[in-house]
């Protein structure tokens, strides 16, 4: 199959090189952003933080009133009750 030395070479040399290439690509792309993209990113980030803070306030606040299920009373027919008593 594969030689142990080849697998070690791949792990020790090729792996870190691929990682470094990926990091370099990401850094270059991040630095090439224009002003419009930077402004949009900042605005979106502020909105996300604002929504997160609002959600936390909603989750932490107690409910306004306990939830109570109201069921209508069953109507009874007085004539039917009188027939059963006789």
C-alpha cells in the first residue's frame, strides 16, 4: 500500500502548506474588500448584535400574566333535568 514515510511526509509537509495557503488566501481576500462592503459588514454586524440583545431581553423578562385556559361552561337544559328527576 502506502509507505509510512510517504504518509508522514504528507502530514508533516503538505498539510501545513495547504493550511498556510488557505490562510493567505483568506487574508488577501479580506484586505481587498471595498468601502461599500466594509460598511455593509459593519451595519449587518450591528443589526445582528441589536437583534441578539433584544432576543435576550425578551427571554429574560417575566411573562406579563399567567396563561389561563378559559373554557365555556356546558349548557344544561332545565327541561331535560326535570324529565330525569321524575
